[in-house]
C-alpha cells in the first residue's frame, strides 16, 4: 500500500473541513495579524493566504502508518492536499458559499461536535490509569476470555423481544431442531428475524450472552434473552485458543480504561442533565409517542458526536 493510500482518508478531508478550520480560526491561513507569524512557521502561501507547519503536523499526528522512512513524503502530500483545500476555500468564499444555510448549518454542527468531543476527552483524560494488578485480576475473573478462550463457528437467529415466540423458540431448541427449520417456522408465522453465521472469538461476543455460549458443546443450541431480543445460537464447532496472561494484560488495561472513561462520561452527562433545565417541544415533548422503530444508542451517538 502506498503512503498516499495509508492516510488518504485523513488528509483528504474535503472543502467543508478546510472551510471550517478557516472559519473557526483553527487553521493557519494568514489574514491580517496572522501574517506576522515567523517565516519558519509558514510552509506555503496560496494567493497570499498562509499555510503553517502546525496545520501539516496536526494532520500528520492523526494519520496512520507513519514511520521515520515515509514521514517526509507524508508531509509533502499533506501540504499538497492543504493547498488544494485552500484553493477550494478561496473559491467557496468568492462565490459566497460560506453564507449558504446548508454550509452554515454543517459548520455549526461540526463546531459543536469538536467542542463536545474536546470536553468529553478532557473528562476521560483525567481518569487514573488502570494498574497491572487490576488487569491481572480481570484476567483471573474471566477465564472464558483468556485461559479457556475458544473460537466458535456459529449460526444465529435474532428475533424481536415482542414477537411473542420466546417459549416456542426454547421448545424448538430443546427438540434439537436445526436453525434452518426454526427459521422456516418463523417465516411461516410471518415473524421477522435476522440470521447470521460466522467464526468469532469469545472476545467478539457480547458479555451478556458469552457465558451461555461458552457453556455449549459443539452441536448444541441455546436460546438467550438479550437487550436486543431473543437470540437462538448454535455452535457448529469450536476450537480452544487460549491467550496467555502476559499477552492479555496490555489489552485488558486498554479495555478497562475505555470502560472507565465511558462510565465516567455517562455519570457526568447524567449529572449535567439533572442540573440543567431541559424542555422538549413539539413532537419531542415528553409523553409524545416514540418512533415505531427505535435506533440503537451507538447509531445515535455516531450521528450526534461522531463517537464509535
């Protein structure tokens, strides 16, 4: 893979982001007093507008696959992209696109995301580091993820919790029916479900269902109630692939740190909501009927804050 392809998605961020940087004063384009910057900070001028080394380094710092060997080439390609962006920004401003309602809304939405993310990252950054003792303890408490880890070849059906067939699913599974037969029975009743199959390690499965799945032997089927509905899962085959403690500890520390940050942010937002005066109006007023098909929290979070 070429250097360009390694981080193209990072540096080709488009006209809107360049315009955003310019509008918010986050970029290095020279206007007025900005032109007093040291010459060593300026790496290019585009029709008089300056691009600084800080802009290049900012993008370089967020790029992946950068090594000492390709850093020089990466900087040159980043600068070329920034030059293209600045040219596009100049044309956008000349055509007064910065006054377009759609662009103004997009800029404001991006600004809100940047500020909210900065606040949440500040909260997360203040959390204590996860100690090795915590990681070792977690390793011992979860043998199914490490010392007794298995990789499963699974077939799964997920049925909505309100479908009213949970008892039937349990009965069919107890009778040893195949998932194909269960799927056919659900289809005959016009019950909607989603089917899935694949090979997954224990760590790739939700903790809420992992214990039940790891208790299954090859060829066995289980019906599991989850937050998303009723899951029918069959273990076609499995293979023991343990992870030793030395390998696991750094991964555990990262996992626990992420979980600690997430929990801390959730508590902070809950506290802010409790202290704030929040009024929902119109169709969003409290007591309004919810949408027919709810969207999961992760999907909403990605849309509102860009969180993954």
